[in-house]
C-alpha cells in the first residue's frame, strides 16, 4: 500500500500474506483443538516461561516447543466478543486470506 505495487509484486505480496495467514490458521486450529480436549487429556504442565526457553534453547527447539502448545493453552481465561481467542483468530485469518485472494485475482 505504501509504494502502490503493481501486477506481479502485488500478486507476490498476496501469496506471502496467504502463506503467513495459513500458518496462523494452523496454529489457531491447533490451539482450539487443545482447548476442546477433556481436562484429563490436556497436557499437565506449561513448562518454563518463554523468556527462559528463548535463552536456554536453540531457536529451532524454541519454535518447536512453543508451537506444540501445552497445559495452560487448554484453559479459557478470556474472550473476544464472546469467542475464545483461537476462534476469533480463525475468523480473522479467513478474512485476511479472502482479502488477499481478492487482491490476487483482481486486475
């Protein structure tokens, strides 16, 4: 938007946005799945705080650890417009993907 991209650059931006939003959808769906598990099947512990994990683990292990999700991820502690955060993010990412597809298709 800042530099008014044309044709191919606009399509590349749209594809990048779709890819990033697709990854966000995957994470949000996984979080929603964790929240839907019965309490006895939810993981037992949250582990170390993110700042400690980041300092102690190599980057690839750090990313793997936080993307797996556990324990507190299964608890609903707040809501957005009556929805859990993962549900709101799923809607948000679908809207972003739809807008990026429209931008990709239109001339």
